[in-house]
C-alpha cells in the first residue's frame, strides 16, 4: 500500500484550522463585498511588512535546499519578492493614498510581529522541509480561498486585483511547487518527523488566523 502524500496527510490532520482560515472573517467580508476599506488598508500595511520576512524565509530555504533545481526556483522566488512584490505595494499604497513607511519604523501589533517571527523561525531553526511546510500553509491557503472569492462581485478594484493576484498561474505554480517539495521530502520522513511537520503546518495556519484578525482591532 502506498504511503499517503505528506501534504494530503497534514491537510487532513489539520482540517479544523484549515477551515477556520478558509472562512475567516476577513475572507468572508471580501466574499460578501463588505470589507471595511480601513481594514483592507491596515492589512496591506501588515502584509507589506511581511515581504522582508518572506525574503529572509526563502533565503534560509535557498541555503538549506537539497539541490540545484530547488536553488534555481528559490532564486526566482527571491527575485519576485524583492522586485515585483515591493513594487506592487508601493504602487498600491500610492493608489489608495497610504503613506509609505519603512516597516522597521512601524509599531506593529503583536499578532503581526508573532506571525513574522514565527514563520521566520520555522525556516531559520528548522530543516528545509519545515520552512517549506510553513510557506505551503500560507500559499496553499491563499490560493484556495482566492479562487472561490474571485467568482463573487468585488466592488473595490484594488481589492479585486489583490485577490486576483492569488489566482493567477504564477502564484498557483509556486503553491504547487511547495506542495511537491513537501511531498518529495515526506517520502524519507518517519512517522515522528511527519507529525512534526504537521505541527509546523498547523502553527503556521494559527499564525495566519491571528494575522488576518489583527487589522480589525489595531492600527499601525
């Protein structure tokens, strides 16, 4: 009997937190076209602050990557983050009239800081597969709910564009690549290691839930 793919195993084991994030208030508000513009603006500030953390996360994965093919892919990811992502947020802030500030100077709420530090810790202090599992949790999550939500009317064009970014083929390909990396690593992991990775995935989603709640209760 073939062993279950690690990604399928951890998705099944963590269905409760997966569903909690898929139907988070933030997601539900976008789907119902009722997201408060102030909440969206705070979210963008927090998400922009995470870009530098994401660069560090994928940098750790690059150092720990198992081969040249993985290194090549991760270099592409880092290039997109450091060039395209930063440019996107600058343009979006300008379009919405949000003053741009260096994330290092912002007084970010604790859930946002915990999200940044927690996600970075998986990649910095864990094995290659730990960092992959954390980013798989994030990107697989976004890809899934965004595909559902984009089918609904979203009257704010900047918000609709942001959701659409998480449904395009480039983002989908990266999410699938993380899944494939996770499944490849899982073939050589014993039960204890697979449980550890499942916990990483679970904790990453918990960080995401708190992160998406933060814009409702705190301003930068």
